[in-house]
C-alpha cells in the first residue's frame, strides 16, 4: 500500500493512501468533531455523505474548507483543524442546524443521549442568533407500532437512509423534498406502516437525534404494574443482559443478568422469567422441523423445502413477507421465542397459577423494536388479547430502573423464577449472530445421531462477517449451514435460494448487525463497533458458564412437553408455537 | 431567395409559426413557392425585436414581424424587390432605418462561433448543417487525427468550460482519455437553469448538430462510445430538434457504427432532467441520470475518473461543445487569437433586465461590459441610469459603474467579485433595489438547494430571512455583520458549487452598495423606492385639487377628503398598491 506523508496541526504523520483527514488526525489523537459521519468499522458500515459540514478543516492551498470525514489525504498536505476560521465556521454551521431544530429537549426521548446536544455543548453554543424570526421546517409525526418519526428533529445526516438502503436493502427511507424542506422518510411521504419498513430499528439505532425513536411503552408497563387486579410477568431476551449495564456506566460487555432480575423484581413484576427458556423451546420446535425436513430430503423427497430458514427475527419475517412472498413456506413455521413465551405463559403458566388470561399481563424486554410490532400481530392474539401485552426495549427498561431509583451497580444478583426462567446456554447465544443455528446444531446433532456432542462450541459459526458458512459433520452426513446478519446479506442468500443455487440445508438470519446484541432497542452505540463485539463476547461467556448448554436438556422444557405439549410439533405445539406467513408485497399504499 | 424566420422559443411564442405558414401561402398565391424557400431557423439573438424575418441573400432584416405582415413582405420585397420600410430596424440614436443586420450596433461587435449557425440554417435539416461545413471536423478527426492529436488541438486552443467553472476543456478530455475502462461516457450538460439565461437552449434549438458532432469528436478522443445529453424537460423545442437531429445523423451514418467508414462507433441518447438547478452540477447531474436523487457528492472522485454508472465520464456544457467543430476546422491557432490571455474565444451572453436590446449575443472574451451593455445592448431602457449588472446568475455577483471598462473574461470577473457563470447578464437601473435583488437570488437558491449539506440547506434560508427583514425595515446594523459572516461561512463550508457561490449576490451588494443596506437599516428607507414596507404615499397639498379620483380608486379606503378639498392618505390603512398615483392627473401623490 502506498504511503502518504502529511502535516496536521504541525505534527507529521505517514498514513496509507486513501486515508481521510479525519482518520489521520485520529491517529495523532487530534479530535475533529463529527456529526453525520459514522463508521461501524468491523461491520464495514460507513456513513460519510459529507453533509453536516461540522468536521471541516483548513487545508493549505485550498480555497474553501474541507470536510475531514470524506477528504482523502495527499502527499505533503498541510492541515489545520482548529484555526479561528474553522472554529467560526463550525459554530456558525452548528447555529444553522440548531436554528432548524426543536428545543424540546426536556421531553425528548434522546435527551442526554443525543449527539446533537453533545455537539452543541462541545461547540459552546449558548444562543442561536435570529432564532426569534427563523422559520422551522415542520412535518407530521409518524407513529408506527415500533418506531416514531419526528422529522422536525432530522438533521439530514442520512445515517438511517444508509442503514435502510445499503445495509438492510429495505428501501423504506430516502431523502425527499429539496432544500429547507428536505428530510428523510418513505416514498411519497407515506407512513412507515404503509411502507416496506421491517421495523428492524437500525435507523433508530444510528439516529444522532430524537428524529427516530422507539414507540415508548413504559407508561403501559407502569400502569399494569400499578393495577392490583393484574398479575404482571416479564420475560427478558438474551441480548438485553449483555448491554443493559452500559446504561449504568458499566463497561460494554458486562453481563448483568442477576442484577437485571433483581431490578425487575423490585419494579414489582410478579414473576421474572427468561425469554431464553422460550429460546430453548424454539430449538425443540425448529430443530425438530429441521430434522424432519432433512430426513425427508435425505430419503429422496423432492418436494421438501430446504434450506430451512430461522424465523426468530420479526424484522426478517417482515422482510421476506414484503420482498420474497413466493418463498413464505421456506422459513421455519416456528414462532419467535418472544411469542412462544407469550403463548405458553397465557396457557400453561396461567393455568398453573390459576389466573385468567385477561388478568395476566406479559411484558417482554427486548433488544429489538420489531418485537413491538410482532407482539401486536393478529396471529398472536386470542379474542383480541395478545400473548405478549407490551414489549419494551433495553433502553426503556433502563429508564424504568433509573426512574425507580435503582442502580444496577449496587443491586444484588438474583435468579429468575421457575418454571419459565430456567434456560440452557443454547438459549443465551440466541442473542448473537450464529447463535440460533449453533443452538439448533447442538440439539439436532444429538437427536439425529443419538450421540453425545463432545465439543459444544462451534467457533466456525461465530464471528462478524456478514455472510458465513460452515459444514457440520452429522456423523457422516455433512450439513451445510449458512448465516447472515443484516437484511442486505440475507437478500443475497435468498436470491441464491430463488435461483436454485443454494447449497445450504439451514440458514440463520438476523436483521441487525451482530444479531440481537446490535438490535434497534439496545443502548445507542454511537457508531462504536467495539461495543457490539464486547456484547457478543459477554453472550458467549454466559453460555460457557451455564451448567446446561443444550436446549433439549433443559429440565423445565422436558417437563413442559411432559405436562402440556406432548412432543415437539404435536398438534398442541403446532397450535401454540407455530405460525403462518403472509404476502405483503402489494401492501404499499400511498396515502 | 430564402426567407429565414426565427424559430427560437421566444419568437415562436410571438407566432413565428404563423408567419411561416402565411409566407408560404402568399408565395403559393404568387406561384413563387419553388423559387423562394421559407426556412425556420434557430434564434437570431435579437429577441427584443422579434419575431425576426431575414431575407437572404440581400440580408434584409425585418423586425417585430406579425403573421399579417407576410402578404406585404411577399408582395413588396419578393415580388417587387422593394424593402418593407416599416418593418426595418430603426437605430434609436440616429433615428435611421438599418436594413442589413451587419450594420446594426447589436451585431457589429459580435463574433458568432458557438452561434454560427443560429439564424442561418434550418436546424431540422442535416443537409443545411453539412452545407456549412457540418461534420467536416468529425470526418477530419476520424480520418486524419489520432485521439491525442485532437486533445492537443483543444488544449492548444485554450478553450475553457462555458458552464461556469472555466476548467480547461482539453485537460478534462485528457483525464477522461487516460482513465481506462470497458465503457466510457460523453455527457452534454444541457441543464441550463440560471434565471434569465437561454444560451444553451438557443444553441440546441438553432444548431443541434454542432453539439452532436462535438460529442462524437469527444467520444473519439476519449475512447467513449456512448453519449448522453442531459436536458431539462422544460425545453420541449430543443428536445424535439435534438431528437430529429439524432435520427438524421444516424440515418446518414454520422452516429452509430463505422462512422465515416472507420471502426469508430458512437451513439447519443437523451436524458431528461426535472429542472432542478443543482443538477447542473456535474455529480448531481450524473446521479440524476442514474435515477438517483439529484444531489452532489464530494469530488474526488471526479466524473472523469468515476462518473455515470461508475465509469469515466466527460461532462461539458452545450456551448463548450458548440465551439469544438470550429476549433478543429479552423485550428487552435485561429481560435486562440480571439479573446484574452487566459480566456480564449468568445462567450455567449443572454442580455436581460433593464436593457434596450434584450437578447442573445456572442462576443470575444475581453469585450468590456460597457461595450456589451451600451453598444450591443443599446443602453438602459427609458433613458434611466445604469446601476449594476448581475453576471453569473444566482452564483455570480453584481458589478457596477466602476467595472464597466473591465474586459470580460473568467478571471477578471472573479477578481471583480462576480463570475462568468454560464452567461446570464441581468442589467439593473436606478429603480432597482440592491437588497431586494440579493433577496431575489437567495429566494431562488433557497428553492433550488438540494438540502444535502447544512450550510446551504439552512444557511441560505437564514440569509434570505435576514434580507427579508432588512427590506421590511426590521434590520439592525449588527445584522449586516451577520449577513457577511453567514455568507462567508456558507461559501466556505458548502458541499457543491451551488452553496459555495449562493451568497455571492449578498457579498457583492454588501461590497458595492453598502450605503443602500445602511439606508434600509438606519433610515428605514429604500433609496430605489422598491421596498413596499419602507414606502409612504403622501399627497402634496399644493397639487391636490380635490377631484376625489384617488379616493375612489383606493381599494382599502385609505384616502379621505371632501370634494374640492385637499385629500389625505392614512399610512396605517394604505397598502402601497400604487393605484392612486396612476389615477392622479395632477402629480399630487408622491412616494417617499
């Protein structure tokens, strides 16, 4: 690689050709403020439209200021990052941006965690000249089941657009209108609900301001917990425990399972359960379905649909319902762990504690925003009563815990309640990309071969590459496994299947970068991909520390089948734990 | 004999179509249809006096012709050989009629290279183009010159991009030529968007083949086989003529495979723009052609490296291309003798505003503003005083009396605080308020900003708001400093040429007409009497006879007074519509 020598703020440095001024300055520990720029390095996700113009610097010999995030260095370049000309420009541009931004920080979901707010502080903005007569752009607020778009707060950083189009290839968001009226949203200004949006929430995960936020359900949860006539139970998804600590100042990658349980108990939940239990249940159903299809396939059945695709991720389900409806019989019919939990809670468990369905409130804590939408899908309701009443994100839970004056740092470690709180390590790794298929492999291998697995860690299935594959030897039968995270990567695998080119027997698909640990409901990573890596590590560490690491060995799962379900894919299991998919390809409406 | 009728958009709007039809009918009546040909040409440039009918070969130049004049032209001029005097141009100074356009001040100082065929040939007839050396340059390039020879010739000619930037064309071609790729593109930027500018439109309407030929030459030089013309859909006539021209060129084998019997292949397609000003910026233009949102991306990479569909692409403006065949035919050394040291050749300008001869002109680089405005342009309308001229459209600045003797070229205009731009020239007189003028241009840029970068998206809006307040008398002295700072930051930080130049009208008026700003701010007066909010209508007692005419015409009942008594205007009610002044026969109402 060619090297380039340059000078930044009188310091010399040699970097690779193609490096930007911003990157080179970073190497010299010179901090140039950036706003629209975002780089999730390990995932190859970069946003640098050069639009906000906060990161401008002076380059000798150049007439105007250069955006450091997107200007490549050249030999002999001399850069000044903080001259008065630059400082004046940054501050003036920031005043422009703020002059068209609402000042309702008091009630904004992003307050305290807002990159724009931080930048205003950093650039010393104390007043906005001319604000009293400055017109502000105004848009209608869009409330979808998962995501709220308040475009008055959009600063046109285009991160959401990049995630939605380039990474997810969903294409729900793009810039519309021009000039002062320009903002980002679905085509024809339709609502998200009528767009091909999957509610993956990656737009929310990267939004620097309060323009894109989750639909908040904490008020509903408080209401339920305050209602003496209700029994309120909670389930927590695997990825939550690996990230919740960040909201309490802990190092990324700190697992806080036990503290989270005690916080939930102190918030007043009657039973604190674990979605991991339902993850084990998912493996029983999905694994059985895989083996069933596989056996038929190995016996020469040409009709059987392979590869089987996982169906735990609700955004992924939305994605294929919108984009690949002709393949809706390919994914597993197994419901997601959240919905399996809800279905079992409102039948099996409700009976156990003798509470009527309508008096039992099921709350889920999810790293995900699509789960909010999933919880209110009609298929998952009985007479209008949903299996899962409210789904709140990791961020919303953190707010609730703080609001109750609880601190994870000082709370004791407690255990989940029984019976729906017990889980295996296989359930835990659902939180990371590759985890579901690894969990399924552990169980399917043992059932298929009747042999005990010697090594439970399938390193070949782990990692952060967007598309991964591995062949696992099922005692002489090679099973080809594919993994994709990010819907753009999923699309590639699906196109292969459609074209009959896929060699895989099973594919795991997760919508979010890194899997659920990078979900749209997790603490905001602000473009730091090392956080996602640390969370992944925490997930696998939790698995390694579990006494039981295979779903089919979870004693409460065994008991559930004995007492209630019979066997996997039984009629009852089918009724409660499986679902059907719908063609949504023509559902784009222009209102 | 030929009767050349202007078929430019302006003259067609004044029924030049009907003139053609009537002339043909009259010729038929007289049995002359075989001897005399009626040809609809491109723009003659003298739009002020259109529609134009020119008789060839005697060069009689009829102005402001109406369809009903056809009979007289045929009966008198064609049949009897007598000029129709009342349709000839009258020199406003000497009060004499001038029949030959060569002797008209409007044409005397012009050298028409890019416009060479406009007004001479039928743009819908390829044979007429060929008759004027059309496609000779392409033939010469393909059969006698190597691609690098062509590039060298263009480089030596000193031709610089006429779209506004003034980048040396030959060097641009050379970069595109040097970037290897399996497919390269030649793009013609016909997204003319400056208010009041119609240079490109007139060339495409009047001489479409010149552009096609030049694009093919560029394709040959840069090893590109595909050409694309990005043209605004609001130019239907130019589009129609381009389509005809492309079809004809294909039919004659001048586009397509094996052009001039060589193995050179080149074809051209049209791409329509929706009229966004920012799409004149080359990266935006390319994105728009790709079906993406018309907004710029950071350069590098330049289009010559990675352009349309990621392939090396050469983008030039219409007028730049129109110069190419002439340079090849007459040689770089002929071309580079015209113009100034660093700006060679000619430049087409669209004269508009308070000038007597509104129209399209082409003058050698180095012509002074005074020559353009007072000789070619015939001076200021209604004998008013010249105040300023805005060059370069919304991206340019205004130049004043002191700049009148500056020779016009790329560098001088920048030095004077404006820019060449694509060639719009809007002349302002003493009645024009310079703050309002700056506001007008900002209104345009606010509308046309794509919204991608914050300084252009929001900053221009704030500039506009501040200017608006000043014209309403709400400005304060510190606002002038803010205007200047915001302008400088917007220029300094914007992503593309639009934002980098949009504050120019503000800065140049601040520089040249600071007192006028101060008058708005401190005296709350508009010296030009244009800003409504700063005007008061009052009745001069001595002149008022109490005729009540003003009171009767006032739409809001702001004027009171008894018959034959002095009237009075209530400034609180008055909406400053000016109806009373128009009605008053006694000059009894004044605006202050």
